[in-house]
C-alpha cells in the first residue's frame, strides 16, 4: 500500500532544545522513569474514530480535513484507512489502538452485511497488527450514531432496539477477542434521558445491567480475557447520562453485582463536564480498586462540551500520572488519545503535531509525577496530616474499637479541640511549582 502521510518522517526523540516540530521533546520511549521505560509506563494508544475518521464536521459546518483516503467506495476506504492507521502508529511509535466497530467498517444495509464487512476488516487488521507489532488496547460498539438509537441502546424503551444493540455488542466482542484486545469499553452516549416525563429510569438502568451481564458472560465464554470498562460521562449527547461519574458508576456496578467484572475508563474531559478534576475521577477509581484505563484528552472550561482536545496541560498530566503510579501503573489499560485536532488544524501535519504535543505532555507528566513521589514532601504532608489516627483515640476510631459513648466521654474531657493544624494549600501549590520548574 502507498505511503499515505508522505511528508511525515518517523518521529524521533530530539530533546527539549530541538526546534524541529516533528520531533519529541520529552517523550523518549526507552528512557527509564520510576523503574520502567516511558513506553511501558505510558502505553499510548491511537483512537481510530478521531484520528482516522473525524473530518472536523461540526454543528455549523462541514468537514475541513480530507479523510476520504482517495476513494468513495466504503470498503475500499475502510481498507485504506487501516493501512493509513498503521502507518501513523508506526511513524509516532504508538503500540496500541482503540476502535468502535463502525470506525473500522461502515454500516451496510443489513446487520448480516455489516457483520460480513467487519469480518473482512478483522482479517486485515489482524495481518497489519502482526506485521507492525501493534496491539488492540480496547474495542467497543458504536451504539449511539445510528438513528435507531435515538432513545438509547441498552436503555431504549423499545425491546427491538435493545436486541439490535445486544447483537452489535456481541459482534464487537467477537472482533475484540479475535484481535486479542486488552479491553472492551462501554460508553453509552445515549444511555440516559432527556426528560423524566417520558422515562422509566428504573427499567432502563435494570436493562443496562442485564445487557452488561450478558456481554460479560458471553465475552468470557468465547475466551475474552481482557478487562471490561465503563467510561463515565455526565451528559452529551443526552442531557443526563446514567454513567455520570466514577462514583455513580461504582454505585451502579455494586447494585447490580457487576463490580467484580468492570473497571473504569476515565476520560479527562468527561471529568470536567461532571464538574470534577481529572485527578478526582482517577482518585475515586483508585481508592475503589476500579482504576482501569484512561482516555487522554482535555476540555475547555469556557466551552462546556466534550471538545476532546489533545492534552497539553502538564499540571493535569502530572497529577494524572501521580494517580496512575499510585494505582500501580497500567496493567490492562493505557493512555488512549480520545482526542481530536481543532477544526482549524486540518492538515496531516497537524495530526502529527497534536499527537507529539499529547505524548510529550504525558511524558512531562510522568517525569513530574515521578519527581513528586521521589521528593516526598507532598506525600509526607498528607501522611502527617492524619497522624492523629495513628495513636490514642484516633487509632481506636480507625481500628473500629471506639464507641460513640467513649468518644463523648473523650470530648467532654477535652473541652474543645486545640490540635488543628494548617492545611497549607498555598505552600503545597508552591511545592508543586518547585518540583515542576526546579
Ligand atoms: C465520547 C466518548 C467516546 C468513548 C468511546 O464522549 O469519549 O469516544 O471513548 O465510545
Ligand atoms: Ni472517551
Ligand atoms: Ni469523550
């Protein structure tokens, strides 16, 4: 197959002094940080939908980038797209990728035909993965784009839609399994509601859990050994999405007994939409042993929707990688760039520059997080802040041996609290600055 990104060389690490835009300034794949190479720590993945498919179309205008791959024939296009995807991953040194079923092969007139298209592309992807030494981080089903899903998929009021979604997920699981996928994601863009006036919320959520149970059981029965993830998002496209944020998803999983089967795929921009920090969402997942994978991007607080921009804020990536390291690093998951260039960045070169910016920003984040941990001031401060729980009455509280009567007696004896210490937020923020900028 002809080279598609003709003017783009293989991107190499050249260091922060380099003025070559098509080079990594901080991402040095073989450099060891915290006992592992950057490549192992960061596990970058390319998102098929944004990178290979999205052409910049928005509510006010048509696409600005050419993603036609020189043909209008849908299957020829799908094939060329696959070759281009592997060329891009090779040029950037990215080892993993992620897709929705409909990204790799477009929907045909019938489900049978659509599935046959997927079978064909699966063979090609399998070959390209082996030839290029690439892995599938996760697969998923697009159960939100087609008009049939206007009222949801697993949460649709119409059982026929539920059945169609189940069939689609079954096939997506088969493809993911056949390609040795490390994960399978549920992100329910339309699994929510517009108004409770027309919604049986209980039945919809019960049904979603039923669909997830079927998917897990079927996946395991065909030998899928990867992780199942739910990707929280509070809204957009629906006004209210059931998988609102990490805490809501955990409650859902526990209610339906699915908590042993699922981990979370946390997306930075979705955290912003839920009015949380990215670090908060990661912390909730980590504290509940539910950290799985990351959709790496960033939003714009002034815009208020899922802009899926490439991550370029090193402060955020540092706090993200701090959580990832504390969670024990990526096991099944990785950093999937669920990110797209801005509509005005329409050239092929822009796509590479955006990936370079994202990968460099996460490399910086990893380096800073590693320094934060080695520096130890922040961890020590937090540890000391809770020192009162290590002895005396605090230890009894933590051990579960203190009674409420005993605490009353203790408080009466104490008179009033005299031992509060400062939270030192500003100091800690300046520590972060000194770690980041030396
Ligand atoms: C959309 C989601 C989507 C998922 C995969 O907001 O982030 O891209 O990651 O379906
Ligand atoms: Ni995402
Ligand atoms: Ni998103």
